[in-house]
C-alpha cells in the first residue's frame, strides 16, 4: 500500500458515495448511466472472485466487498426502487455494451493472461472491461449535455481515481520494480477517455458554472 493507491481507493469510494447521495437526495437518476454500473458490477465480480479462497488483509477484503455491494445497490436503486427507477430512461441510456464491450474484453483477457486459469482470465478481462466502462456514462452525458453538479463530481472522481492508480503503478515500478502491462494499458486507455470531460469539468469549476458539454460534431 502506498499513498497513491490509497488516494485512488478513496476517490473511487467517494465517487460511489456521491452517486448514492445524489440518488437519495434528488430521487432521480436522470443523467446517470445504469449500464455503466452494470459493467462495473461485472468487473468487480470477475476481479474479486479470490474473495472466496484468498485473504490478503482486512482493508483489501472490506474494499472489495464494498465495491461489489454498493455497485449492485446502485443498480437496484435505478432499476427497481421507486420513485428513483421511474426517472430512469432506458431509451437514453442505450449504449449496447453487451454487443461492443463484453466480447472484446473477454478476447483480450484470453490473449493477455499470464496463466490460463479461469480466475486469471476473468481478472485480465475485467481490466480491459473497466478501461472502457465509462463509455455509456459519457455517451449519456453527451446526449443531455447539461450535467448536474453532483453527477459531474461523481464522474470527475472516477477519472481522478484512475489517474492516481497510474501514479501508483509508476511508484511501484521505481520502488518495487513491478510492472503490470495489462493494468498500465487499461488504465491509460481509461484515463484517456476522461480527458475531454475533464477539460470541461475543470472549466466549469474554475468559472463556478454548471457543466455544459459541447454538441458532438
């Protein structure tokens, strides 16, 4: 554990708590992609299968369980919990991740795995899938364009969490001579997807205005 990894974890947890708070306070999930949360549920369940047979630390176990349960809880709120679920617009949150993301992530997981065991293949696949998990949310925000403050803060924290994980890998490279090529590529890809959003997010914070995304050309 180092400060960059811990900061990344806390930013990730903060992003989830911001989203839970937003849904409970506003009783609305307009502007929030449930399909992104479904991808993250798949990511966490595939990656943290080792909870069934491996124990690293209390912190590690608690964080893994928290990620799985809170993500499933968010899906429950948006899909089933009234009145929140009544505001969910499936026609707007329409990115077909089942068609465009799951298959390629599994193929890359098979190609890039170090050990051809089911847990290792699922772990590698989850890294690739997480790298593009934000796409449904970004597509949805591009459609609605005007983004609520809590929603923009949630997405901003998600991007910052991945940026700190890259710093964690850089630190581990110099301190431990540790390199995880799949993690590096996946993390860089995911952070790159946030760059355009971050520009407009930082601009809105600087001027104290609501985040409004430009019309897609």
